[in-house]
């Protein structure tokens, strides 16, 4: 998994290589210092040779300065490699998300995706930036310090060889226990992010229902769970340091004890023991650093698994069956279409749907809440794929059109209207990036945006704010319709997108669409019969099935369901 994650380092790999070189070279210079110091004491100090002492002292200073320069270089290059890897992992996830279908997105919570793009990536880039030095330095110091120690005194070197397996067992036990805790901790972060996201998104509802206390309590539960999971994981991980120090100081005491005996016996000199202890300290410190890196890597593995879940998610809507063709007219055909959101679901949301819409025709789709009207139209631009049956455009299955072209030829104004941060004109140009001012104004006239655009503070340059908070629901709907019209699509789908618009304005929009865009196929989903009454035909859905198809007068004369809807809405008007 780590190799897979590091493969995303790309152009930043050169910084990782430079960091490794600097760390290795720095370690070598540091390892030379105890050798030089041993000679300085045993030869220079013991013999009273000042020239020799100054010479060896200068060598130690040179080694220290070079080690300092290389250490600064390794820190810089490690940071560049870590931040670069983090940026590439975020980029890879975000690019993958752009190709997700609705069903792919349904596999993850939005809050979890945000955590994977931020917190999980940060864990990995911090591990690289802070862990590269000890991870590379540790093995180098371990091998070279062991070799140097055995060269100086084989008898004493056996002492810390006993310490190595003890350290390894302690580290293994800690990692074994802490690894699953890091996964739970990241899951708790997901929960806290979800609570915060839901609260901020629905803040008006929270205040309208005076539910601040409930939201505070809900957040407190999630927050306390995160605290508990974090405390458990970090408290267990923190045992690493005292365990390592216990073994390290025990080893040093043993070395001083046995080394002192060797000095008294004349089998070892003081300078040799001093240098030997320096190597042992470097060795044990290296082992402590390696153990800390392993703990960091354990957390990174938990985060890496979550990141790779996003990258490895199999995209179920692809261009593998696509041909180099384009939508020409906008005829829509459903042939015995069945659909369910999950393959293992017991019931179908849509059952045996069949109808044909001619180019330029205006079709209304009517049905009670939960009759799967929105699901039906989402199959046309392949936001979802039909489970069984075939959806066709101009007589060609939608699977055979390139996805980018298909969705560009079909404009959908979804039930939930969305505007992005930026100016009003920037939002409109989502429909067509290079649209002229004349095209924008024409689209705004069709959607009746021109009725309120003059009242906005800066007209077309008015900042929308996050989600278009400074315009009303009806104005937001009209802006989204104008944005869709600006695409000049072959098929325009309005998914209950005039529900917040008054009936008079809605009538103007329908009239303008019919007069200005006669060749465009228009599919209008609505709750009100008045919204689809003037359609060429109306498709009546009932519990995911086509109950009837006809004009307003035909359905009113023969469909009991349509008559019930009509009477209920008529009574509402009469009241």
C-alpha cells in the first residue's frame, strides 16, 4: 500500500531522492565524530599532544558543520516531498470524484469524502515530511554504528544485541494494538464533520425550530467519541517512548558496568569506552526514531486505505461502449426500462417503463410524491444507468454516446437548485463559457431573470455568495433555468424547477420556451397540473410505473389517478 501511495509523488520524487542523499551523508559525518573523539582522547589527551588535539578537534568541527548543512537540506527536501505527495493525493482523489456517477457518490458520505481529502492526506504528508529523516537515518546509523561498535570491542557489542529483540517485541505489541484504533479515530472524525456539515447546511431550519440545544448535544456526543478514540489510540502509542527509554538506559548501565570492568582489567581504554557509548547512544536513538516512524506509518496506513478506497472505487458509468456520434434531434425513447439503486435491492424503483418522445415535443411528467419522477429523467443523461431495458436518444442507446457529449446535449435543472460562489454572470456561464452578452440576456429573458436583474446591487456582476444566499428561492430557480437554456441543449429537463415561482411567471417561462425554442425537446416534471397542462402529452407515473399517457383532456376523461390529483388541486384553489 505504501508503495502505491508513494507512486503518486510524481515530479516531487526528486526531492525525496535529494532528502535521502542528505540524510545518508549527514549520518556518515555524524558517525565519524565518535571515531575522531576516541583518537583525540586516547592519543592526543593521553599523550599531551596539543597539535594532534587541535587537528582532531578541527576535523570534528568540519564534520559537525557539514552534518548541519546536510541536515537543513534534508529537512527542506523532506518537506517539499511530503507536501508534494499530499497535493498529488488530493488531486488524484478530486479528479476521481469528478467521474463518479450518482451511485458511486452514494457509497460515501460527503463528510467522509471531505475528511479523506483533508485529514487523511495530511496524516500521510506529515509522515513523509517528519518521518523521512528518522526512517532513512535509522537503518544507516543502525548498520554503521553496529559495525563500528564491533570493530571497537566485540565483547561489549554483545550487550546491546540483547536489547534489539526486546525493543522489537515491544514495538510489535504496541503497533498491533494501536493500528485498528487509528481507523476508528478517522471514522470518528468523519462523524464530527458530518454533524458540522449538516448543521451549517440546515442552520435556518435549526433556528426556525429552536433546536440549537439538540444540535449542541449531538455535536457533543460525536466530539466526545472522537476524544475517547483519540485518547485511547495516542495513550497506547505514547507507551512507545518510555518503553524504548527503559531499554536504552538499561543498556547504557550494562555497558558502563561491563566497560568499567574491562578498563580495570586493562583490556579497554577510557576513550574507547566513551566512543563506544556514543555509538550505542546513536544506535538506540536510531531505534527509537524508527519505532516512532512505524507508529506514524501505522496511522498513515489507516488513512492510506481510506484514500485508496476513493481512488479504487469502480466507476459504473463509463465510455467503454461509446461511439463517435452526436445527438442530432433530441428524440427520447424508453424501452421496457427497469431500475433500482442497488443491485441487491428487493424492489425496483422503476418498473417496465416504455414511451417515446418526439423531437421538439413538450412532455409533462406528473405523479404523486415518491412515484420516481426524478429518477426517471436522471436515466436520460446517464446520471444513473438503467438496470434492465434501454434508454435511447434519436433511436441510439445512451450508452453508445460519449458521456461528455451526451450530458452537454441534455440540460437538467435538478430539483435542488445550486449556485456557486462568484458573480451572477459567472454562474450563468456554467451553461456556456464563451457566451456573449446578447446570448446571456436572451436566456435571462426566456427564464424571466430580466424581471429582477435590475434590482440587484451590481446587476450581472452581483456576487452570489455561497449557494446563492442573497437571492430568493424563485430567483435561484429562474437563474438555474437561464443557465440551462444558455447551453442550447437538444433536450431540456426541468425537474420541478418552478415550484418556488408564482403561476404567472411560470406561465411566461413556459410560453417563452415554446416560442423561442420550438425545436428543443422539453421534459417538465411538476407537482401542479397547471405546470404541465399545456404540454403536448403528459406521462402519469404511479409507484414507479407508467399509469397513462395523454393530453390533459384525455387523462381527465379516463384516468382515475389524474382525476384525483386534479380534484385535490382544484379544491385547494377553491379554498
